[in-house]
């Protein structure tokens, strides 16, 4: 049997975590778990969690850890096989969350196998995110300058109207970056101390990054 892959992908907002995580999941049979996507689904449905998370996300802060764990435990109750092969994207975002995750996985006897750290500087991130538009239907991401849709504002694949995330406005992006440096950057050190981190230059093309991650993780070519 192939080696298990229980992965976390870390990096500042806009470093391409979500895109890379989706591709890795698709190419290598992993479950992709994005806490940001789960929270946005809750906001769309206006669940109790969604209502509580909405204002925090709009301001670029972090949703309370207790709520994040409840949301993830609900998911785990639905599908216990998730702990076998997964890639976590957007979680953990603080040392407290990282410790909680380690305790949970250690209890199951299924610890993380690797942590991928995407690196990109702040100004490159602001430029990326203010120009990001996403399709609410298929999740495809566009960049208004380097990868625009054929028809402005419309997804090439399914014709849905593209969405400009409220938290992709410059003021909020800068707050998200501040939150990242204060809360999430120490998570990298937490995992470095466990010898789990592989570092990847996030300024390369999507394909280069995917192939670099795949070779560092020892995946066969997809
Ligand atoms: P993302 O799509 O990963 O950039 O997440 C969007 C926003 O959701 C973040 O800026 C946070 O406000 C919130 N969020 C996502 N994941 C977490 C988490 N693990 N802990 C706290 N807040 C989170």
C-alpha cells in the first residue's frame, strides 16, 4: 500500500495554498479540507456559525478556535475515513490550533506526515489578491491581469458570474497579513521543531509549484 499522506499546507493568504491543495487532492486521492471554504459555505447558508464568522472574516481576523474545532469535528463525525489521507488548507492558523490538531491525530494514531510551507512576500500577495476573482460554482480562480476570464466577470468554464471576495480588498488583505505574521507564522516553527516542514517558493508558476511539491513528497508524476 502507498505511504499515507496526512498533510498541512501553510502559507500567507494568497500564496496559492487553496489552488495547490485542490490539485494535490485531485491528483493523489486526498481529501481536501479548507476551513475558509467551510466557513464561506456556512455564511452562504446563514447558519449560526456562518453568522458568527461573517464579521470576523470581513475584518481579516481569526474565527474563534472553539468554533473551528466544532466545525471540523462535525465533518469528522460524518466521514471518519478523512483521517487516513487528507490535506488541510487554512488550518491550523495558530499554535493553539496546531496543538489541538496534534493531540487529536495522535489519539487516532495517525499523525501528520508532512507540512508544506509556501513562501511569498507581502507586496506580491497584495497584488495577487486585489486582482483575484473566483467562480462561486466551480471554484476556478482568475487573475485580472495575468489570467483574466475571456469575458470580463464571467467564468470561462460554466458562465457563472465571478465573485470578488469581500476580504480581498486591500485594507482587509493587509489586516489578514498582519494576522498571519502574528498568529500563523509561529505555526511554521511549531512544525519545524517536529521536522515536518518542506519549504516551497510560492512565486513560481502553478505547475512548477505542483511538480516541486509532488517530488518533495515523493508522489509519482500525476
Ligand atoms: P482562507 O480562505 O483560508 O483565506 O480563510 C478566509 C478567512 O476565514 C480567514 O481570513 C479567517 O478569517 C477565517 N478562517 C479560515 N480558517 C480559519 C482558521 N483555521 N481559524 C480561524 N479563522 C479561520
